[in-house]
C-alpha cells in the first residue's frame, strides 16, 4: 500500500512539473503565434484585395462569418473581405474570401486547416480557389462536384469533404455579402 502512495505522489509531481513547463512555454510562445497569425492575415488581405481601401473589422454573425472588412472605393462600399468558418475532413477550415456586394467571389484563400496532406491540403494552393472565382452572383457557387468542369472535378476527387467545406463556406459568404450589400 505504501508503495502505491509513493508512486502516486511521484506521478503527481511529474504532472505538476509538466503542467508548469507547458504553461511557461505557452506564455512565451502565445504572443509570437498571435503576431504570426496577424501577419499572415495582413499578407492574405493584400493578396486577395485587388483595389479599394480596407475598412475596420466588423464582427460577423457567429454562424459562418467570423468577421468581415468592408472595402471602399471612392467612399462607396464595393466589396467585403470575410473570415469564414466551415468543417473539413480534418476539422475547422478558416477561409478569407473577398466578395462583391452582389455576392460574386473575387478571390479566396484557405488560412487554417488540418486536412490530409496530398489531398485536402491542395485547397491551400491559390489555383484551387480559381474554380470559385466569378461565382456567387449570376452563376451559383459550385457546391457539388457535378457543378464543376471535368478537370476541376477530377482535382477534388479524394478530397470531397474538403471541397464541400470550402464551397459551403464560400456560398455562405456570398449570401452574407448580398445581405450586407442590400441585395437578395
């Protein structure tokens, strides 16, 4: 019995030391990680915003839009850049999308994901988002592989859940932009 108590105390001490070390390391790295994420977002904003002045961040609806930035040109809102959240195969997908006020997708970038290397990770490539550009207004956002051209459909084979997550987020963003822009 005494032996079990000694082992339990040793394990408790090991757990306490490990928790303290992890907390200490987290305290040191958390600000650097936050700064890195902020810089990655600034870089992405400059890539997907082709024209106009990006306004102040506005909180989203809590459903699919985390937050958005109105973009103005000549004092008029011309488009919205949104942080969208959806589910992929490996968990949450965070997408930064640029939408005209009529819901048309200008550009998009996958910011965070935990998708399968070689399959779902292809969504991180800028070319992957080309299949969505120009959709959302007159042309519906492709949410099924059957809505894509043959080459694009082949490109998402094996990563259907990732494609669905990205497409549903962009479709939601398109509808949200229409509501913000006073259309629908």
